[in-house]
């Protein structure tokens, strides 16, 4: 499979703390995307980082990509209870013959 | 607001009884996707349409079919649902393949009795 692991599988933190989630993958990619999913709902796109980029920011979100290690991380700073959700990374490797593949996800719980 | 709509949100069908899930979009995107997501798992891509071109994932069972009669609508047909097909089915769209974010609908939760 294209996708490796996300860790941790579950993360529980206090409001105001930072949350870091990691994603690994196996082969070359065009880009890597992070999505959020609230329980029983559809996915919401957070950030897209291209294979030639190393870091991107969006509000309280910071994503890094290390193509040499085939890994990415998502940092949520100053977490809020509303950030409680599952977070998935997804690799897009269309140019390499691999369609969109999601990682297993990290379930984040932010406690008030 | 431009969006991806899935109907119904909840669907109950009997074992072996064909069922169709629908998806529509007002985004005018070229690509439409269908994903299957089982409880506590990642979404798994079943197939996608790029305009009228259909692309089936290699491990998608033959029991699953899709139709895209026009740009706005896409249907997922499950010909003979089994208990293992109970899942959330997610429709998504994107402008084009590669280097574009996907926009997801709210999903249809399918129960097979």
C-alpha cells in the first residue's frame, strides 16, 4: 500500500496545549494533504503541501514535509475543544500511478 | 453556497437488495470520487470519474458500480449488498486530478440488515 502509518493513533491533550501528529508514506508523491473529520461527518481539507515544499502554515496549523524520510507532521497550536476530531493525512501520487490514499488517522481529543 | 450533497444521509437496505446512493455537486468540478469508510478506519477510494472517464481501483469489488450521467451527479450502485458493505460512503470532488484538494460531502451511512 502507498500509505504507511500515522502516529499516534490517539492523542488526548488539554485545551491550550499543542498537538503534533505524524504521517509516513512509502513511495514518491505529488503532494500530501491533511484532512479533519468530525465524528460521523465528511472530511474537511486543512492543508496541501507539495512535494517541493518543506513547510506550510495556515492559522494555527503548521505542516512539514520531509520527502527524504517520507514523512509529514501536522502541528496544531493552542488547541481548542473544537479541534477534537480525527485527522488524516492523504498522499496524492497520481504521476506515480497511485491514486489518493488516506492514512489510518489520529483521533485527537482536546479536553476543556 | 457551492457544495457537495449526498442523499440520503442514512440508508437501510436488506442483504442482497440493490441500493443506489447519490451525490451531486454545485462546484462544477471535473473529478468525482467515491470512498468507503468503515468504523474507525480511513476512507478507502473505490473509484473516480474524470469527466466521463471512469477509473476503478484495482481492489474494488465488482459488486460496486458507478454512473455519472452529467457533470453534477454521480451514483454509487451496490448490486448485492452484504453485511460487510455496511459503512459510511463518502463522495468527493476536485477541480482536476493531482495537486488539488478534495471537497467532501457529508456522507451516507449504509446499514445492511
